[in-house]
C-alpha cells in the first residue's frame, strides 16, 4: 500500500500581536511575531481528516478570505489542501455566490477552477452546490457557456464515478446527483433556446446504463426534460423534432397519462391544435395508453375554447359509446362550452345536458352554479331564479357565495337593483359571508341602475363592516359610475381622496386600468389639471401608461383647446415606442376637429396612408363631423361616398348620424331625407339619435307629414323616444294645430318613458285643444297631486289650466279640474275663465264656494234658478258676502279673455302669412 505525505503550514498567532497574518495569500511575506509549525499528514486512499483544532483554524482562515472577496486568493488557498472535508458547506455556497457576481470575462475561468478543485479533492457534493454551479453558467453567456456546461458536467460525473468505484467513498451516495446534473445542464441549454443541443444531450444520456436504485429518479428527470423540450417545440412549431423526441425519447421512459394530458393541454393553450392531436394520437396508438376521463375532458374543454365546437361534440359522442363514464366536470365543461359559444348560447341544450346528467348522478353545487351562470349569460333571469328555488329545495345542495354572486351579476345586467339587493341581504341572512366579488357585483348593479348613492353606501359597508379592502375592480366600477351617471365633480374628488387614503395603508396598489378610468372621469368633468396630475403620479409609481392612457390625454388636451399639448403627447408616445393604434389616431383627429383645425386632421389621415396604416371607419367619421361643423356638407358627402367603396371603412350608424346632423343643421332636409331612406335599406338599424336628428329638422320646418312618417318608422323599428324628443314632437303638433295627431303620438309612447311636469302640461294642453279632456283624467289626477306637493312651476301650470278651462268638460273632468283650480287659486295663480266651473252640473260647486271668495258672483246669479233650494241659499249668502269683490275679478277675467282671443287670432293670421312676413312681424315685436 502506497503512503503519501504532504506538509501543511499554518500560523500560531501570538496573543500579544493582535494581528493575523495570511501565509497562503499571494501577497504573503515573512510573518512577524509568529512561529512556523510543520505538520505531516498521511493519506491512505481516502480524504485525510485534520484534527478538530486544525480544521477550526482553517475554517477561520477561509472565512477571512471570504470576507476579503478576493476570489483568486481563495482558490489558491483551497488548492493547497489534499482534501477539503474540513470546508463547511455554507462556506463553499458563499464562494460560489461570490464567483457568480464576478465580471463575465473572469467568471468562466474561476467557476471552472472551483469545479476542478472540489472534484479533484473529492469534496462531498450537495444539491444546493450543484444548482449554484450551473446557475453561474447562465451569466457566462451562450457562446462560452455551452463549453463550460459540458466541462462541468464531465468533471462532476467523473468525480461521482470515482466516489462510486472507491469502496471507502460509496457511503456518500454521490450518484444520487447524476439526475440533477443532467436536469441542470438541460435546463440551462433550453434557457438559451438551444433545443437541438438539449435533445442531443438527453439522447446521449439515455444510452447510459444506470443502477437499479437510481433508475426511477433517472427516468423521472428524463421525463421532465422531455416535457420541457416538447413544450419548447410546441411554442416553436417544430413538428419533425417533436415526433423524434416522442419516438426516441419518451418511448423509453414509461410515461403515464398525466404526462400526456399536461402536454395536450399546453398545446391547446398555445393555439397549436395540430400538435395537441398529434400527442393524443401518439399516446393512444403508439404508447398504448388509454385516454382517461381527464384526457377526454381536456379535449372537450380546449376544443370549445378554440372555437371548434363540432370536434368537442364528436369527442363527447365517442365518450358516451365507450366504457369511460362521463363525470361532473364533463357536463360542466359542455355547459361552459355552450355559454362561451360565439354563435349564441343554446340554453335549452344546456338544460337538456343537465337533465341527462341527473339520470346517472346527483348534481352538486358546481354544476348547478355552472348552469346558473349559463342562464345569466343567456339573459334569462326568470330561469335562473327557478333554478335557485330548485337548489334550495334540494337538501344535498348547499348554496354558496358563487351562487349569489352569479345572480347579483345577472340582476345588474338586467338593471334590477331591488332584486340584486334582496339577494345580497338574503345571502347574509343565510350566514354566507359576502366576499369582494359579491360587493363588486352589487356595486356594478348600482352603477348600471344609476344609483350612485346606494353604491357608496355598500362601499362603506364593504370596508367598515366586513373589513374587505377594495381592489382595482372596485374603484374602476365606482369611477365608471361617476363618469357615466349624472354625478357631480364632488363625487369624483371623493373617490380620488378615498383612493389616496387607502393607498397610504399599503394594502392597495392601483393599476393602469384604474388610472385610465380616473383620468377619463376627470376629463369628463373638465378637471383637466387633476387628470394631468394623476398621469404624473402614475409615472412616478412606475406604472407604464398604455396607448389607452395617452389617447385619453390627447382627448383631454383637445377638450381644453390645447392642440399643441395633444400633438406633444402624441410625440411622447412615439419617443417611448408606445404602440400607436387607430384609437390614438382617432383621438388626435378628434382634437383637431374640436379646435377647428380640420386641415391638421386631414394631414394626419394622409400621413397614415403614407405609412400604410389602415384608416378606419371611426377616423373617416370624425373627418365628416369636421366638414359638417364647417358647413361643408358637400365635402362630407365626398368622404361618405369614398367610405362606401371599401368594406373595411363602410359607414356605421355613427357615420350616418353625423352626416344627417350636418345636413339638418344646414337646412338640407331633402338630402337628409334621402340619406335616411338609404340607411333604412342597409342592415344598419337607426337608433334614437337618428330619429331625434331627423325629427328636429322636420319640426323646425313644420312638416307634419314627414313627422308622421318618421314616428311611424320609429314604431316599426321599436325605437322608443326619450322625454325631450316626445316633447319636441308635441310642441310641433301644438304649433301646427295638429292636436289629434299629437294626442295619438303621446298615447303611443307615454307608457315607455318617465314624464316631467313640462311634458305633462303639454300633453294636457293637447287633449284640451283636441276637446278630449275626458281621456286625460289620469293626467289631471297627476297634475293635482303635483300641485298639492307644490312640485311644479307656476307659469307652466297657469297656461295649462286655462287651456283646460276653455275645453269641453264632462262631469268627471269638471270635478277634477275644479279641485285643481282651487289649489291654483290658493297658490295665487291667474286662472280664467272661472265661469267655466260655475255651472249647475258641477258637483264640486259648493266645495268651490267654501275654498275661495274669487268666484264670479254675476255667473253664480245666472245659475241660481237651476239649483235646488238649499244650494240656492248657500249661493245667495256667498253673493251677498263677495259681491264687492266681483268688481275686481271681471277685469282680470276680461283681460285674460282678450289676451287669449288676441293670441288665437294672431296664430291664425300667422298661418296665412308667408314665412318672410312672419319673420318681419316677429322681428318688429322683438324690437
């Protein structure tokens, strides 16, 4: 047996010196106040172990070197030893981490030097050290890194082989790290995108014969590498190499269905259906692994998500004919597939599947909730509530927050706020604690129903009662509510202040979407400076603005007539390489149009064409708006005609409405009429804006024939007018004295819109002038109620009541109108002619006399003979008491009569005059 000796020098430090010398440093000189001690150590085919005191001294020295961070000195120090069994693992980890931070030029040499030292000294490796060594190679770079990886791989494997072949070293089980070395090497190659090199490495390693106890771990590692390889090939669409890995690699590794299921799912999610089917066919036909229900469910789910519903149903039909039994997830997936179908949700088929599932299994709350969501997506709230009742009646089903959140969301979509609140309160009463989604769904319902006051109330409950911190969705809902509802700027500032307070807690971080909503809301309320401040704050928080953000800012600058600011923002986008899309260009062109700089807008369009950027319908529509604003409707028509020549820029409803508005404002009603009839021939359905624009023009011209035609078309297209449009039509009917037409139009639409006092009084005037007041009893009752609440404008009511008093009155209308006049007199209104109510047929006559002393005594005197004795006595007493007032009242009444007669006569004369004479007459009156 061969013995080998080596000498080790170390310093015994003098207690008085207080200094530590470094005999192993490259800069070591002669040491002062120290004594050299020579120690001989002998190695007998195994690591020589230092004494505990010597090992401790060496460890202290190594710590000192590590603190100095001079890597060459540390490596030189370690290389002086025959073995390194005294080095603590943490010290070596520290050294590897230190080398990883070295400059790239010296990193390669030093990591190879370290690996050479620890493998030649037969240092016992650990998983952490191996991982750290390979991670260092990532910093070297691809060119040199491939060589370094190969060298490290060989050195580590050689060291492990020495351990395994040396009987005294077998106890360290270093062979357990062979799979880790292979995985680390392969992973780094794939990180660099070297797929072919990684496959060659794996193919070489698979030929190596490993021990029985290592085989399982070796195959698992090889499977992981194959999985990574195949995923990279799916991403890179490398079909030939993928089949090679499957046939030569995977086939040797005994994979399970789980291995293939994950890859099939990954291929589908990368929109690579062909590879997913290729892997599935290999699994079933070559690997002889029968697909499980998980495999089938994955195929069905992903076929639906990739809009391949026919294949999904084919897989399901094949499943039903096989011995594999569909499970809960199968039917849930099918219902979800129906729910997300682009062609519309077939709710009948969803319930059919549900009934089919019931035949062999009891539905759980998951499938119930899935079907509930399908009802909501289909817009069938009634079926959703029936399903909820069925869930309540099924003892095995436990309602949860998902159930109620889904229903609250559905109520919000249908604008049924009361039902949403009722569900929310029911949820709490059942002990189901609302979560953030519950509150967000309810807040969204409040916003959709224009009830911001209720939204704020539940927002406070969310924070204070349940301690749920708002998220970005919560604030986006509130801000959008403030923006879209008739809110005021105070609510916006309240939301911003609240946001700032919660940010200070550190539990909430706003994102780009929320900032976009806030900035957009500020722009709406003309808080432009606040919007710019939020934009600045956004950048300070390192939240990168998107093209949407910049688009909103450009719109803001356009609104504040700062076109230079808009173009500066656009230039900033270019400088920062933010993607400029058609929406951005649209905002910039809109800013030009707003500021009467259509020329610059046209320049942008030409620039887009030069850069081969598609000019879309929205941009052309904005240009048309600009021409109409400048009264250049001929130019607008040229662009409109040009748009129709390309399917990509074909006019939409907004285009038609914009051009229609320009023609109406320029009194080109014939052209507007032709454009409207052209729109009716297209597949585009006119909306309320279309009809409002057209009817404004017809009413302005007093063209009742066209008004009737437009209203008839509204009824055919099931377009309901809003209050302002109905008011406009009634005004036109009043001015043109088409009272019967006005009554018909009012009766057609009055049940579909809320009515203001002004619309109510106009409708009553129509009925009165048409002598059909008996049909307006509900309106008279409503007017009486409003008057009793004093919730009206006196001038509007006076004119309405006086018109009604001049109408033909029956017994019922006479009774209601008498009470209305009493209230009007109490409010000191000028009502005439009061004689209309002083008739024997009026059942309210005595009540009138009790309520006021302003009734005309002369008229009362005339009807005395027609009254019964008791009523005569009451009337005589009234006349005797109030005869003095009768001298004052007739003057008011006579003035009122004269005024009404003059007004009516003037209206009749004006109808006969030509338009220019009417204009001159009105001008003289104004002067």
